[in-house]
């Protein structure tokens, strides 16, 4: 299988209503564009074949029980996000607002990802994502697994104290009322290095055998798939929907691309639809993610604790883009990599000091605007 540059679900065959019926390409949302110009961009690494798990999960079956309370179903739905998956990432810009606009290429990639429960407490659930990659060379020989710590999502019930993204690598405290958060959950999403990405309030709804969480509209930094090719906007403003299926879950995004202005008169550059599909797999095994986290997990716990203190103490803070020509994740990953390769026991004193000193190097307290797109 290819991890990218595949003909995505946006490109399907259609029959033209001509005198002679001929087949032509059709691009979803852009039916009259040239298919050759709209083939998706994305990664091109060869990955191993996967075996999908087609049986309905125990977590999904539990969600079908009528006797459970909404709170219990909410927690069950969040835990149902865990597991081993083939994940596909599909994004299409559906409209643009500049004179002479032409649609950019859609984006498509896929990978194998393990989602592990880090914490399961009353009113709080934490899930760690890890990419677990197997590769094929030109002769078909496989290698791996290679494990890379990915993003994290923390869920908090009736959480009234949020840190929301303000643009320009800056986050600020946002207080909600008790009425606003009643019966709802916040989802806080973190970067690969456990620095903040966005936090947003939303509500789980369980109707007709379907469990879906829908967020409020929120800002978040640009993802790598965008800031690596775009510089005409600053913030993604969007609404998220997470829906549990019998064999996985689906994350739908409805995004607006905003160019920020100092006077607050922000301009919308375009709108985008995203569908991230998590399909549970039996093979290959992705449990190497949990083995890697066992070796570096104490260090990452120190990183999370440092960020908890930053959130508690500061109304506003920003992050520097680079320190000593390195990004924050590079410094954390280098240290965690040493721990994963080492046979020596973890030195908690050294790990704690490195986690805190590293974050402090990048942290700017008070809302300074010198920052980076993520």
C-alpha cells in the first residue's frame, strides 16, 4: 500500500451525459476541474499491508446498552477512541475567497497509529497517540516497527477553565460558566511534544445507536500539512465531530482559514472539509508504542506536569519558534530517544530538570507575539 499519492475518495469515476458515453474523472466538490490537476498531495512512503478488524468492538456494543446514563456513555465513547488503527487523512478546500481563486490540490495520507489510555479517572480521560510505522523498500522487504510519539487528547468533564489558542503561537485562559459546561466535555489537544495545540468545549450526543461529540467553534494553529505549503493565512477556525463506529471512529472537520489582522478584522481565505478515518486493525501489531512509552513515559509525565503548572500560573503565554536552532519537539525527542535506547534506570532528577529547563527556554509569559506556526 502507499502512504500517500493514492487516488483518494475524492476521485471517483462518473459517466458523462454525452452522445457517446465516456468515462471521466470526477473530483468531489469540484466536478468540472481537471482531475490531473487535483490529484492529492501527501506522503509517498511504502507501508506494510494491514488486516482490518471487521468485528464490532466491545466498546461500541456497550454504547448500544439502553440502561447506561449519558455520563457513562460519554466516558465509554471516549475510551472507544483507543486501540490500533489504520488512519487516513483526507482534506479538501471547498471554496476560496480571493480574486482569481483556483482550488489547491486535496491532501491525502495514511498511516498506522496506536491510541493508548494514559489516564482513566472520574471526569478525566487521557489518550496518547503514537505512529507505529512499518516500511517496504523497492524490493518489497519490510522493516520496522519505528515508533514516533504523536499527538495527545485529554478529556475533562464539566471543565470551566480552558486555555484557548489566540493565534501567533499564543494561548490564553478562557473561563466558562457552570451553566455553559453542564453535561459537556472539553477536548484538549497537544502537539507531539506535549505543548498545547487547542482546547474546546463540546457535547456527546447518543441517539439512534450513534455516539457523536460535536465541538464549539475554536481556533487552532496550522497543521504541518498546511504551513509547509501555505503562508497566506494564520489560523484554522473550525468545528469538530467525532463519531464512534462499530469498527473504529471518524473525525470530521469543517474548517475556515483565517488571515489575522491587528484590528480584529480577520479575513477568511477559504473553507475546508476534512475526514480522518480510524479503522481498527488486527495486523501488524502496534504494541511497540506501549513498549516505547514504558521506557520514556516517566520523562513525558514530567513534561505534562510542567505544562499543567504553566496553565495554572499564567493567564497568557506564548512559545518561541526556535532556541539554539532547534524546535521544542526536537529537544524533547532527543532526550526521550536516549531513554528508550538506554539500559540504565531512569534518573528522575535529571529527567525532571531537563523537561522543565527545556520548556522554560521556549516559554514567553505575558502574551508576547513572537511565535511560530505549528
